[in-house]
C-alpha cells in the first residue's frame, strides 16, 4: 500500500472545501458532537459514581459493615461475643440492645429506635457516634439523638426527655407503656435524614434495666470489617453452631443500590446516543466527500491505486474526525470535572446529601467503557462510506464526468 499517496489525499480532503462548504461543516459538526458526547458521558458517570459512593459511605457507617442477629433463639449471648473477640482479633465488635420508642419534650413528640450500646465498643466501629460522644462522661440514663430528633423536640443539652417504650407495664386492671426520663447530652448528623430523625443511643445498662433483659444477652452484635464481603463468608460458618445469622450492609440496602446501578446504565445508554447521532454526521460528511470526489477517486483507481488504498483513505478520514473528537471530549471531560471539584459551581443542599459539594468519582471501568464505545461507533461510522468509495464504476464515471 502506498502510504505517501494515502497521507497526501487525507491531508487534502481534511482541508476546508470552499467549493462544497457543507461537507467541511458536516465534518466539524461531527467532531463537535463526538467531543460533547464523550465530555457529557465522563462528567455524568463521575457524578453518578460519586453520588453512589457518598451514599455508600453514609449507609456503611450507620448500617455497620456486618450485623450478627439471633436466628433460632430470642437473643445472642455473651459467650458468642467473647468467642468472636477471641477468634477474630482483627475485627471489632459492639453488642447492642434495641427497642422502638416515642420521645417527648413538652408538647413535642418524635418516634424512633433506641440502641443500648457500650460507649467504648461502639466508638470503635461508628465514627458518627464517636464524634457525638467524644469528651462526654455519659451516665446510665443519658441519650444521644440524631439532629432531626433534636430539632423536632426543640431540646437542648442537659434537658430531660421522656421516652415511651413498646414494652408494657401491668398497673392493676390496665397495661401502660414503660416510660423513663432521660437526659439529652448531644446530637449527631449522619447526612441521612432517615437516621437523623430516628436513631437514639443510650447505655446498654439502661435498656437492660428497663426491658428486664439478662446482662449476658443481646439483640445482636455489630461488626466492623475492612473487607466485609470476604469476612461474612468466614463468620457465617463460625456462627452456625451458635444458631446466629449474619447480614452485610449491602444486603440491607440491595434494592437502593440496584436502582442506582440501573439508573447509571440507562444514563450511559442514553448519553451514548449523543455520540451515535454525532457519528451520523461522520457518515454524511464522508458520503458527501465520496460523491464530490467521484472523478478523483476514479482517476486514482485508473492510475493504479488499489481499492484497499481508497478504502483506507476514507477510513482514516473518519477516524481522524472521530478520534480527535474523542480526545477533545476526554480533555473537556476532565477539565469539567476539575472545574466542578475545584469551584463551587453547583451547590447541593447539605441537609439532604450530607455535603454541599458535588461528589465526583470516575471509575477506570466506566472510562474504559466510554472510550471503547465511542471508538466502536466511530469505526463503524467510517466503514460504510469507505466501502462505498470502492464501489465506484471507474469507466462510467470517466465517461460521464
């Protein structure tokens, strides 16, 4: 193949055609369309990944990596906790009791879930609780609530709140819910309203007393693990003789992340259509070039140029337009990510998302998928016009043109 000839013709055809400006304009529009498509895809996938990771971090903290629960009995005993601490020294464990409650301060009431925990153990696995309980000398009947509960009850540090439990106390001929006044000590903000408006923490001794629970039994054990998806397999086997089960944070929120993943795929397909539409301009530009250069192509073929060389000319034209658009789109995409990450162009409501900054995180897999998808579309768009250029009837063209 004569590479010098191919390169010469490609350079010539890439120049702005003053006689047929629409051909060059179509090529420019194709270049811009591909660049915009790639840029939008990169920024969109980065936002989707960043948002998913932001929620994942919040849910990871509040739901705990792993949770052990009683499977065939009413509770989990202290012996299991001790055996776990002995056999898995790399993991961190926090036993808990829990109950549904209603909190009251004056005329204001709020429903919620209260967890009785050991301050030292819980602080090791829950960074949000640790921050709220730090430097506090908590007594037996002190509580730490979510910020949403504090706002709803208009309660201040040191104020008393009445807690109503779902357990009942017999009083003569009637049954009344158990109630106890607790001292409000502090609040926490997880960034997720569902937890900030419902979660309450107190000492495990308080719930043992109020719910008449044995000091050696718990409702479950929260587990912190850096590699929860692998550790759950080992712990599941270990827990079989104890009649206890285990669940991971991703299993508790499977539907939420499945929905986000589906939304991400749908967005990827829709935005990839932008590149597909732009590629139609590549096809039209090359086809117009073929039609306007029929005489030149026929002359080249009659002078000994091969069909492979002609096909290579138009393939190269299409790939130059498409690939330059892809590279420009990548540059614009990363520049856009840098702008969004550096400057507060888009401000999010912190009370909803837990952060006012737009979260961005482009995974290598998504980036590779964008590039591979764009390259395939560009190559396919260039192939048809290149094939069409080789089907010119040389004798007919030279006779009539």
